[in-house]
């Protein structure tokens, strides 16, 4: 291996690991951190035990292991091996094992001491996949609790925006130089009405003609765009001179190897890649990069329980990584298909997946580890709370954890299967069915269904999942299905009768995995899911007009009110009274009927948001009416109660007491706060309410004011009074506005002699004075009375003295006694 920048740092890294158990290494592209460093470490006596190196992608793990093994003069699987999901090349001789992060978490979960492991290297940690964050968290807990001798190295091309130092405060930080040649950056944005993919094809064609040496690497958001561009280029480029090579995660390993390998003699290669080529992979001969500037990101929607794949702009850090691919071997050229001005507006770095991803599998990992919240783990970033709450709720529904978020025996068995918790639950339930069923092929069918759902190479045959059974006899689906079957019961043969399964059996098993996606038709190829989300089928689908479905896969579309169903099965509603009866629950629903003008109640059988059947109740007790009132208010808001101004002012005062942190804890009187606490503050006063009119006539001021303890009532009246006593004896009203301003309206003559505006809330809030004319019309608005007397008052006096000559307009207002009378009456009264 040629001399690389990391070689200059090897002795310092070796010395650091001899004295410390944590190291953070920043090493830019081309430094050799992923290859030369682990190769050198194989011979370091400071590392006692096997080395695990984590790569964020399977493709990178395989290729890094092969490269290092080649440097050792061996085939992969001997001294250097790899282990990724569904594939392992290791042996008893293996000292360096390159793995993906998901493999590491399972290794730690199954052996919390990681016996025989001396060092864990986290490569490309800046990519912030879920499994990266979780793997690092578990490794740090393991090191702190079980293995003080374990060494951890966190490596990244950049530490910008990465809180590693905060998470690992005792780690030593070392920085390496990178090795890359200059890359000329050019910006060529498409026109506003131009198809960016066709624009990219033209840019590629022109770049190949302009730059006659080297191969070209493009970055595209996904397989769909890669296939479109490949077709376009194959029609326009001379295929005897140019080799079009797609590169993406689900591509067969042989095709991936072909894309990475050097171009055949006499040819130039055009690699069409997703972001898998952004880091860790070195593609031979690349001197040109064409970057679309796009990525496809999965964002989890906690309301629907699905992830939406959307097209997004990459970050500046990602753009720098992509451009750097052109300068690995010699000076290169990168063309960005966006404007230079837009580049400055891109995010500095990508958001970590823990902020927008589906956390279901991660939460099951956490439960298996023994924690009841992700916040209990030493994570680089806190998890998205809404997404985490949905994940715990689903695991509880599937009985993988209990109500206290403790993992159940069923959950432990599901975790061992190594697939998505939904599918694991389905597989185990299918196994249980077979034990009490003479037919006994539910498990085989569940394995096939899991294979179909997990396959990344499935052809499109419509939404009916039964159409895909033929694909399960061979290829990726068959391999996945046999793998699931083997994990559950050790068998790897799927009986032929599985492929002849009845749709009812498929729907039953899918309903076990997706109880929240049982769907009831509501006409016009539209359905309501149990989770409350609306979905629809394409009009030509065979399942259209089917009354009941189980939806295994649907996608939300931007700008569409309902999701589009991609995979589903016809559900026999009779199973809702037999095998799936646990999905049906009894409820009494009470609400306000606008047409009848009264409260009504129904006894319902429901599957989540779906009403299976209902009957109206003739008698409503106070408990039902209370529930109806709570529901009505939470649906339509507090405006139904028609709070008068006195109540509104009270709420503003209490809000200001909270804002200015007056002594004590003040209850939340915002709309959101009151709606959340209806049962506490309103519930006790609803026992005799039977009509909306009675509800509106309640004394809401008294209800809310009496919610305050006596001490707070006194404090509120003193610190945030409703009136201010003027020296004239007038009790001037103070109005509290939503903006936080306190407004005192009084005739200007009654404010004479006041040097400053009044202050309330322990001096934290200056009252704004609305000074009025003798006719009670606004003259001036000020929160700085001293400045007003010395400035704007002069103009006010000039204008008003002629209009109101009988009233006092003194030259020295700050030192004049206030009055509420005319000049004559003031003099007669001796003022």
C-alpha cells in the first residue's frame, strides 16, 4: 500500500491506544483511515483480541474487507473477514472483522462482555445512521459497565456538527491530513421548466466530450432515476467506448463489484450511483463527478406510522464528500447541478436519522438492553419524541413489551429473529397457530410473506400480495423466506402448499403484523385504516371494491390527502369474530349532535378508528355527557364556551405571572393547557349540565380564579392588578393584551405629576399609558412617561389647549398636581 497521510499518524495512534481506551480520529477523504489504519493495527500488541470495524453500508463493509485481505496476501474470510446481514465470511483465524452496525448491536446484546474483542472502530460515524448511534451507545455502556479494557475508536471525515467530544469527554482527539488532488467545481443548474434528469444526461454527454481522460461518477437520489438515466445514456453513447454501470444498495454483489472495478481496457466507465459511493468506497479511475444534488430520504410520520420517501437537497458536507471522489487519483472536475447561490443556502450537515426515522426496531433493541426510554442511553442526539412514543405504543400493541415498557418473553423471542418487530411477531404467532392446527403451514406462509415484504427487488404486479407468491419460489424472496423459516424452527424447506395458500390465510397473518392497518372500504376505492389514516387503491387494482383489507405497505404522497396502497390482502370479516377478535374492542362514544341539538351516545365495536357496528343508547348519564363535552371542546376549541372579557383578562394575568416567574407554580391557562386539563378544572362543575346553554352559563371566571390557591389569588391581585389607583381617586382599569402589554387608559390631566409610568409584576413589567383627552379620546401611547412629558407632550399641549381651553395643560406636567376637573373647578376645590 502506497504511503498515505494516516501513516504519519500511526505511531501516535498506537501510543494513544496504549494509554487510553477512547480515541476520536478526524481524517478526511483519502487519508487511509478505513484501510491502512486497521491493516496496521493487526500487528499492534496494544490491542489484545479481535478488532471489529463498523461500516455504515454492506457494500462498503464487503469491499473494505476484501481490500485489506488482499493487502495481507490472503482471501477474505481468513485473517480479515466481514459479516453483514444475510452474509458472513469469517473463520477462527479472523482477527479483523468488518461488520455493519446492526451486526454489532446484536453481538453486544447476545454477549454484553464481547468476549475476545479488543477494539471497536466506528468508521464514517458522521453519517449518523440509527444503528451507528445505537451501536456507539451500547459500546460505551458496555465499556463503562463490563469491559474497562475495551478500546473504542470513533472515526469521521469531519467532526462539524458532530457532538462526539460531549459524548466522549475523556477521549483523545487526533487529526490526520487528507490526500486528495484539487477538484475544480462548476455549477450548471437546469432551467426552471427543464427536467433535471434530462439536463443531467446532457451535462454528462458534454463532460465526457470535454474531458477525454478518466471515468465519470454520477450521484442520483435512487434506483428509479438511475434506471431512467441509464436507458437514456445507452441510447446516446457509444457502448463500445463507454460502460454504463449502475451502483445502488440492492444491486447484486457481482454487479456492485463490476461498478467499482477499473474500466475495461480501451473503455471509459460511467457509474450511476446513489449516495452509497459517497464515502468508504474507492471507484477506480474516477476523475469526473456529476452531482444531481439530490438524495431520497425516508421521513417517518408518527400520525400514519409509515415512512415517506421524499426527494431532498443534500447538505454542504455531503456535496463536499461527493466532489472529493473526483480527486482521489489525480486532479479532477465536479459539476454540480444547482446554482452557486443555492449552494450557500444548503444545510451545513445532514440531520441524523434518529430525528426523522422509524424508531420501532431501535426501541425494541433498547427494551432488550433493559431500558424503558432511549434517553437512558448515551446517544449522540436525543430521539424524536413523537416517533419514539409511536414505537413504544406499537411494541405494546404487539405484546413485545408490557405497559411498563419491559420486554416480554414474546419480545425476547422476536428480537432473536433479527427482522422488523412487526414481521417477527407475525412469524412467532404463525408458529403458535401451527402447533394447534393440523394444517401446519402458517409459519411457511408467514416466512414467504416476510420475504415479499422485505425484498428490495420485487417486480410490480399490483397491490394484491397473493400475486407475488410465485416470486417466492426462487431469487431474493425465496432466500429471505428460507432464512426466516430457519431462524424460527431450524428448517429451510418451504412446502409447496404454501404457494397455494388462500387469501384469507395471508390476510390473517398480515393482520397480526399490521393490526393498525386493517382497512374498511368507504367507497370509490378509498379505505379507512384502523390507525385513522385514509388510503386508496389505484382504480385498476383487482382489490378495488373489496370491503375489508389488510394493508401491508402504503406510501404517502406529497400534496395528496390519502396514501396509496402498494401491498394488501383481502380480509374475511368473519375473522374479526374469531382469530382476530382481540383486535376488536368495545367503546361507548358520546358526542354532540348538531342536527338534533343534543348529546347522543353510541355503544360501538371498533378496530381502532374503524366502527365495525354500533347502536344508539337511549339513556345518558353524567359521565357520558362529560366525555361528550370533553370531546366537543377538544375538537372545536374553547370558543364554544364564549369566555367573556373578564375571563380573558384573568387568563392573560395568569399567563404573565407564569412568564415573569412570580412565586409559585401557575397552572397553564393557554388554550392547549386548558384543553389538556378539562377533567381537572371543568369536570367538577359538569354534573348537572345537560345542554350546551347550561355549559355556556357556567361562571368560568370563578372556576378559573378559584383554581388558584389563596396565596396566589392575593399575589395576582397585588402584582398584576385589574385597576391602578390614581392620586385623583380614580381606579383606572388595566387591560392585559395577548402580546404581553399592560395598558392603562386615563385622562392626561389625571396623570399629571407622575414622573414615570407605573411598574407591576415586581417591577418586571412597565405599564403602557394610554393618555386620553377630556372627551376620553386617545391622545398618546407611552411606556416612558418621563420622556413623553419632555418631548411629545409639547405638541399635544399646543393642539389640545385650543380645543379644550377649560382644562389644565401645564408647562411643567411632571410637577403639577393631577386633577379630574376643569381649571375652574380645580381652583375652587383648592387644587
